[in-house]
């Protein structure tokens, strides 16, 4: 029972990171109707920023977090302006190829600058773990779960209560109608990329604090799994991204412990296929009827 509880906690910890990354996917798709497959590589850029600011230059943790978030935010907005904005009316295949190209560009740039070897990143989380009824809870787990819950609450309030949040909802429903009502569609999409990339930076900080290494391909697999989480929960749905991330983390953790480490990823993707066969819109996704 103790082992089960510890693995459940590990799954919640990992799932929280997936959820934060998945929120970026689902926000961009829900509002801009684009899949930003370079999103995972923004995590890698944030991790290298963390490495340089903390381990190399010795900045305090709060300055490292702010710098990491700022760099990722600016990178996300720049990618949207340079690569995705000209393609808004293009075919999904064109957007997909461009996104993959941006992803390879970021990975190759990191490979040229930092080399192929993984480098150790010092954890920013200095909180000591606790033992609760014989279950060891690390400081990283406490901070990761707490930060994820706080971000979800703040993001929900932002979407529902602020003018920009309501503009995002309007653009997600109908860009043309929103523009006629005075909504600045370009600015709204840019803010969406900025928020999504900032969430990726936070996810990268938490992920690196737990695993401690960064390489040019660090963000690739977490990015793919977060996309799976977004689809599983219902891409375009913020609660769905949260639910999908948590479920994915728990399933992966349990599969590694009780079935096989080698088969864990296959089990995760297999469950996604099963869910989509019976509910193509995902667990919390809604069917949309489009008039033509």
C-alpha cells in the first residue's frame, strides 16, 4: 500500500508538469486553431536559461525564475510572429510542417551551442521533504503540486474575469465576429502564446528541479506526452488539459512500477487510442458543429 501511495504521488507530480505544458497546447489550439509542436522545445530553452542563470552565473532563484519565464515568453511570441502568423489561413499540413521545422531549429541551435551531452542543473527547490504515514513526500513534489493548483486557479480567473480573457473566449468561438466587435485578434493570439510559453517555462523549471539534467532534446518527449495529455483531456479545454496531464502522469508512473518500464510509453499511447476510439473529442472535449 505504501508503494502504491508513493507511486500515486509520483504520478501526480509528473502529471502536474504534463498538465502545465498541455495548457500551452490547448490554449493555442483553442484560440489560434494551431498546434505548436515546438512547444516542448521551449521547455528546453527555459532549462538552459536556468542552467546559465543559476549554475553558471549564480543568480538568486527568484531572478533565475523571472529570467527563464521572460526568455520563454519572448521566444513564444517571436515564434508566433515570425513562423505562425503568416500561416493562419494556410492548410493544417503547412502549419504542421512549419512547427516541426521550428522544433528542429531550436534543437539544432541548442546542439551547436551546448553540445550533445546532458548537463546537470541544480534544483531551485530547497524545501525539505516530509514523511506522512510512512510515505516520503519530496520538496519538489510539494512545490510542483502547489504551483500547479495555484496556476490553474489564476488561469481560470484570468479567462473568466478579465477583459483579455473574455477576448480569448471570443476569438476561440469566431475570429471574424470577434474582430467586428472590436477585439484585437493579433494581440489576443500573441498574449495566448506568451501565456502558454510562460507556463512551459514554469513546467521546465519544475521538471529540471525533479530530474536535474538538460540536453538539446530534453523537451521533446515531455512535449509529446503533454500533447497526448491535451488530446486525452480534450484539446481546447483548459480543465481537460489539467485532467489529461494528471491521468497521464499517474498511468505512466503505475505502468513503470507494476508492469514494465520499457512498455510504459506504449501503454500511455495505447490508452489514448482507446479513449479516442470511444470519445474522439477527449474526456472533457465538446463537439462543435460548423456551418459551411
